[in-house]
């Protein structure tokens, strides 16, 4: 049997790689080796299968543990190499079978999670996309339409993998089961094991005339338009899971999901904090002194608000229920408005004289904070 490459080498990662690193490396290699991108080179079919096999083992903590300890023999009973330190073929039996049959796949009675048949239904992979929406769209909710590349059932062969006018034949060796049984004598007695059928590679069927469009895979990668409802209250960095909009399943398995990451554009006036809205509004000196009715923008439109006489710079007031609708709820956050007094510039001489007259008409009692400040300052020096 041909020597298999190290699974970590296949994915181009280190042995101590994290789950996220394995997932990222798999997506990269799967794209590079996908047969659809190399229609004139049949070797990429094997390369793609090799990448999938490596990912299947390394993404499963139990299989990965066996592989790290025993190599290929720990996860593949057909492997005849020395992945277990020369014990793979000891005494005419395969140590992978011993582990699988006696210890339940290294779980001691828990049963193996590995399917013995490659023709069993398998769920399609999830796919990830990102969409950018406007600030108001995030607050109010919206509908987006995006194009995603996903594996779809081949329309030419309806997923059978066989060319038009032909059909896959049941494997004569395994009778369509995808696996064959064998019995081996070991130091522990006779052990029966089930292995993927070598004739059909565990598929249970043989395709003599592969579909030219999908090359016998039964699936092709296509660009599809998908409409997604974005709920009101969504925020930057959240992910929406759209069921069964990922890659289609294999052998009749369900489709994976679409994981849609959300990006939100900034707004020129509003800043969001959770479900609350913050904004700053300039007011004139006269409005601050005498009070006034001012116009305040909100995500629902402009509203009127009366600021009181003597409003100080930096005062914050609240508009209850004028914030963002809480995700999947009826309640809303609040809007907080901070006013700042804009000091007039470029005054004429007459305006300056009038302002001085006005200032001279005031006393310390008109400046409560200023009076308090100097009283505290005076007290500090008297007591020092």
C-alpha cells in the first residue's frame, strides 16, 4: 500500500495547531486543490480527497488523539505502514482493529465515531460570508441579497455522479454496503472487523461513466443568490446563522448553514452603545442662558426638546425609548443628548462693547460655580 503523507503536512500546519488553525488551513487547501479549478489535471481529485481525509481526522479530537499517538494505523485499519512503531502488521493483525473492536475506538466501551461506510449521508459544510450594512439598517432591520459560492447538487446528473443515460452500478464486492467484513486471529482471539470496501472505496457503488460536469462527485461549486432578513437591533460583529444555505450534503445528507458576519457603517451624528444612541448638539450662548426649544435628530426623525434656562455646557438629557429596538424584543434603548455651548467668534466692535456692558451688569451671584470655586480657593489658603 502506498505510503500516506502526514496529515499535518497535507494541511500545511504544525502538530500543535489549534482547531481554528486547522479549519482555516483546510478551507485554504480545499480551495487550492478543488478539482473544479483544475479540470485538465485529474490528479487534483486525489489531492482534494487527501485534504478532506486529513481534515476529517484532525478536526475530530478523538481521531486526532489516536493519530498523534499511533499515526495512520491508529485511524485507518487498512493502513499497513509502521505508524504504530512497527506494530501495524504484527502477528498478522492490525492494531487499528484491536483498538476499534476491543476499546471502542480508544473510548473503552464508548463505540467508534467513525463511520464504516463512506456512502452514509453526510451533512454539508457551513460557509462563511460577511455583509456590510448602514447604521440605520442595523437599527431598523433590512433585507440583503448576496451572492455566495456553495457546493450544489449537480444539475446534470442530479447528484448521482453518473453521465446522462447511465447510472451507477452496485459494487459486486460489498453489495452496495460500502464495507466488507473480515475475521482475523489475534493473541486476543478471533476478531471481526468491518472495513471500507477497497473496490468502490467505501461508496457502495461504481461509476463507470462519470458525469463530465461534476466528474463523478455529484456536486459542483456554483454562485447562488441568497436573500437574508437582517433583524432590527443587530450590531457590529454579530453573526446570523441561515439554516441550510451552506454546502449541500453528500449522499442525501442535509445542507450546511450560512454564517453571515455583520459589519455596520458609522453614522455622522449618532454613536451607538449597546441599544442606546448618543449624540452631541451645539446650542448658542443665548439658548443656554435663556432656555429654548431645540430640534433633536433621532433614528425616527427630528423631535422638539425644551432646554431649561441656565443650561450648562456638557449637560446630558435623555430621550426615553428613542434608542435601538432590542434584538428579538419589543423594548427599545434610550437616546442621550449632550449639549455644548458654542462660543461666538468674529464679533464686531459694537457686539464686543454690548457683551462687555452685559458682563458688567452681572454679579458673582449670577455665576454659581465660579463663586463656589473662588470660595473654596480662598478657604484653602486661609487654612494652610
